[in-house]
């Protein structure tokens, strides 16, 4: 399964990249995130408990199922005032 993964805000800054292509047998976004976090270093930023995610431009939860060609985005929690 090939996916496009995008990073926003402080995740983009920490990783030094906007996006990457990933291949693997991921059934949900949490499996993808765990795979990335296991790479260590700057990837640990994605271990935040409150990170937000989207699949194909729609907000979702980490247990969202994935399909071939999906675009997944990770971004930090949004705060307002």
C-alpha cells in the first residue's frame, strides 16, 4: 500500500519536510504513525498524545482505516483564544 503523508506546523519544522511517500501494510493511521515514531529522533514529535490527523483532507481519528493512495496529514492540536 502506497500512501502520501503530509506534515504541518511544528511537525514540518521538526522533520524538515513537508511530505513523503510511504509503503507498507498499514490498516489504520495509528499503525502508520507508530511506524514513523519508531524511526526515532525528530520523528518522536509525532508521539504527541493530542496530535491531529486527516485522511484525504477530512479530519479523523487515529483508528481511521487506510486504503491505497490515501493522503494522510499530521498536525499539532489547534488552540484558539
